[in-house]
């Protein structure tokens, strides 16, 4: 402990990691609000509107484990630099979708004519997914390492999570403010300032990381041949069920505000009925959801010493089910005043369906689910914990798959009906907290 107290904190790389922590959320959360542009371009197809989000998260399936292997082989510094270069490439590709291919027809799908610019955008979102997956794998252990481990390392992770949540709060607000009301003239060109801002942050962070020293504990380890373990995380029932839980949780976390944003931005009879500034209002209200996630994480950090992960997951899953059920069954004619923002009018209050309020409150619940599921799923794993972490990173792909399926249901049966997908996901998480998290494989040796 005394040694940790004398440890000199490397301020510049730590601050840089904070910005990268924020960029993970910023780049990830661009996809859903930008989807309102593509949804409108394709005649209100929510499924196509959510395809960018799907491509962003799909990259985790391919990059989750390779990203961890990159850290072992080339270290934190080179992996983070590669991640930022890839991020710039992905953001620039999304920008190109506003300049190229709008008039070039590639193929027809159902009643929709798919243009080249949409494919370019999806490619950019997919490339960005590779970037944020690598950054996710780098930033958490790097902050802990820069803090010297222990209490200080954990404190840096908590500060980093704060930046992550704040960025997630601001992203839909900024996108909504730039779009205002979605019209036939709304294009990707309206949000290019945010794309270039993100590219600029990545470029500056790359320069800083290039010239600062980063501890590389993985590179100092000798390349000893490891004995093949007799078992794996897949041999533990509670871990397998937890892997499924992570897949579902990320989908629930993204699907709740993503669909709400579409619902509020839709000025047709199917939507919330907001005739002006729907995208701005939707973005601002989705921002409140992410802000409440920050509040929930802060509250959880205060009580986690006294309240177990199982009790927290049990409580928030049940509470979220109640909130979503209220949102589904309360008619949209029942309204409440909530904030909106647009570049032209600034902040203003608007009447929105009270369902929006209950869905936003779910942010308090989803905020603690990742930590709760992860802690329960790796309990008792011992030497298999690191391998399980790579599997969990792959399962972040659920943030693309589940919301896409929810939008498919929304297209067929309506926005509020699609939230039964969320109910099903929350019911599984409730089951996991009640029964599925119990380790029934205690006979498997887990010591080194």
C-alpha cells in the first residue's frame, strides 16, 4: 500500500485515456440517433434505420478475442494507436456517405431501393465497431495499470466510466440538435460536424499516445508455453447463462433509448405525434436516459459494499419490467412535459407521451446490469476468468442484434408493441438473478 501511495500518476496518458473512454461511448451512440435519418430516407423503415447500430456492434463478434490477443502481442500503446486509426477511417467513411452514392442504385429489397451511400455508411459503422471494440479492450486495463493497480487503479476506472456516461448523454442530444425535424431534405451532411469532431479527438489522442510512455506489463512476460487447461468457461453453467445474459443486456440497454428516439422522431400516426422538432426532442430525451445511467452507476458504487450484485440485478430487472409494462399500456394521449433541444430554438419543454418518461427511467436500472451480470458469471472461475472476459466482449454484439429485431417488430406491429422484446430480455435477466447465477459446477478445479 505504501508503494502505491508513492506512485506518481502519469497525468497526460491518464487524461488521454479518459478522452478515449468518452470516445467509445460517443462513437457507439452515434449510430442509433443517426438512424433516424436513414429510417426517414427509407420510408419509415425502422429495421433499416437500425442497421448502422447493428453493424457497429457486429464488429465485436469478430474482434472481441483478437483485440485481447493484440494487447498480449504488441501491447497497449500500439493496440490503442491502431484502434484510433481505424476509428478515423470508420468516421471518414461515414462522412463519405454524405458525399457519394446517393443516386447510385445497388439493388432492391422488398419495396426499398438500396443506394450506394447507405452501404458506405454501414461500412463506416462496421469499421467504427472494430475501433471501439479494441479501445474497450485497451482502456479498462490500461487505466488500472496507469493508476498502479489497487484502489487508485479502481478510482481511475470509475472516473473513466463517468466520462463514458457523460459522452453517451451528449451524443444523442447533439445529433438531435443538428437534425431538428427530420424532413425529406435531412441527410448525413447535417451531422458531419460531429463526425469531424470525433476524428479530430482521435487524431490528437493518437499524437499524445505516440509520444508518452505507457506501461506494458504484458510485453514483459516471457512467452512461456501454457499447459492446455482441462476445462473452459463453457463448462460452467452459470457462466454460459451469464454470457447469454450479457448478450441480452446490451441489446436491452441500446434498444430502449434507440427505439424511443425513433418513436419520438416519427411524426406519422405510428409515432408519438410530435409534428415539429421530433428528432431534437427524441435526442434530448434519449440523453436523459444515458444521464440516468450515470446516476445509477454512481449510486451503485456507493452501495455495492453492502448490497450484493445478485440483489442489485434482481431489483433493477424487476423494476425495469414494471417501467416498460407501464410504457406499453399507457395510451400515448397521456402526456408529460419533457425537455427538447434544437439549434434554432435552444432548450424548450414539449408534451410527449408519458411512456417516454418510464422508458427513460429504465436508465437507472440498466446502469448496474453489466457489472452485476459479469460479477455473478465469473464468480468461482479462478484461472478461467480471463478467457471468460474475452467471450463477454464478443457478446456485446447483442447491442446490434436485439435492437435490430426490435425494430423489425416495430415495423410490423408498432413501436410500443416492440417493447415486448425488451420485456422478454428483462425476464431472462430476472431469471438469471434468481436461479441462473448459481454455480453448480464447484467440482471443477479452478486454481492455477
